[in-house]
């Protein structure tokens, strides 16, 4: 079965999802050619359960002998899809929170040549997000802002959403051994995709919350996420603004940060000694502190404006397709 000449695969990482996994597989439509179920050392034996109770001819059950996390399980499925020359790979969870009927929506922009990667956004419909747990809603909002900063995809939201689709030409360029294998997987994928200048888009969707228990505790991983976001931000800035290219923004950021630090440090130093001596700080000294702060802030904002506008625009897999046909780009 093909979808407009493209081979479509679905990867489902499994960990304690025996109650819902069969229903998820049953809802996957005929547009999908292969279904990779990856048992991530599930204590409930999800792989054996699916093998015994599901007769879908498209099904391939794979097993990790040790738990590698959701990212590790998904990458096993990705590698299998690449080995079978699939064109587009969709990742959904086995807990029933993601509707398989939306698969054509996720695949459409990739097949049309408008995107390399698509991901779900549960925040698009403001009426529907009211059913989302308030703690999770706040946590995702905070994580979304940090992801925008670290990944460079300022137009995307809901970074922890695991409903995604990607073209295999893009997968082949990703350094799997460097991608975080656990809960930071989806966010790290965005960072890696930006370093390739891949085009990513959000797909509006509604999340289903029933009796499923989320293994993601935002309060426990927030500190780890902040450190990894800072690391990815520094790497992205270095790659995009100094290693691969130079622009006015390459000067604005370091100069702006320097002026902010200088103005703040200079002001605090003189404020402290004026307080100790009980005298009023001279107007000239105040200006020497305030002026660098104002100019530094303007330069940093100018950099952010440039960064927000510098989204990837050219689809990678379309370029690769043309090169295979001998066309290429000028």
C-alpha cells in the first residue's frame, strides 16, 4: 500500500501500554505501509502481548533488551524504517492519547514538499486546552519558551508533544548517537533539525486524557531541561552565527551582552559604595551605568528579532530528491 507513491511507516515505542496498544494499532489507517512496535524492555511484555493478539500484516515487533527511554526506542524504529526504504516515518505513543486518524495531516506537508518534519500542537485550539491538567499546561508553556530559544524554531509550540512525522532523507542526516534518548528526545530533535536547517511545522491536534498515567514529571526534569537547553542554545548560536555564517547579528549578541554586564556591574559597584558612604551618586556615574544597559538591551533585542526571522525556509528532502534526479540547485 502506498500513499501517492510514498511509503509510510509508524513507530510506536511501548512501555506498559498493554491496555491501549491494540486499539491504537487498529485505528491506524490503510495509508500506512509498516507499523514498528518497539518494546522498550517493558516489564509487562508489550512486545509479546502485541505478537499474540495482533494479526496486522504490516506489524513488525522489535525489542530492546534494556530500557533505552522513549527516544532510544523511537530511534530503533527509525533505523528499521530507513533500512526498508520508507519515505515518511510517524511516531505516536501507545497509550491512546494520540489519534491515529490524524496521520494523513502529519504526512501531508512533508509529501507536498512544504516541510521536512511535522509535530503536534495541543495548544492551537484554545477551547480544547481547558481539558489539559493545569500543572502540565504551565510546564509545557515554560518548556515551549525554552525550546524556542534553544532550537531556533520560534514558530513552534508544545515541544514535549511526541506526535511527529519526518522524512527519511532528513533522518539519514541526523546524528543518532548524539540525540538524547529519554524525555529530552523531542526537544533535542528540534535542535538537531535546526542545525540541518530543516523546515518544521506544527499540526493542530487535540490530546485525549483518560486513565493513562504520564511518566513525565516536569517538576523532576525541569533542572535537567534547563541545563540542556542552555547547552543547545550555545551550540546553536556558535554553529549558525560564527561557524557557518557571519552577520550583523553575530556582533549584536556579544556586544549587547557585554554592555548589559558592564552597565549592571558598574552600577551595582557605585551604588554599593555610595550607600556605604552615605552620599548621592553623581548623575554622570548614573548615566555611565544606564546608557550601556539601554544600548545593550537594544542590541540583544535586535539579535532576537533577527533570530526569530531566520527560520529555515528551504525543505531538505525536496533538495535531495532533485539532486537524485540530476536537477539539483543552482
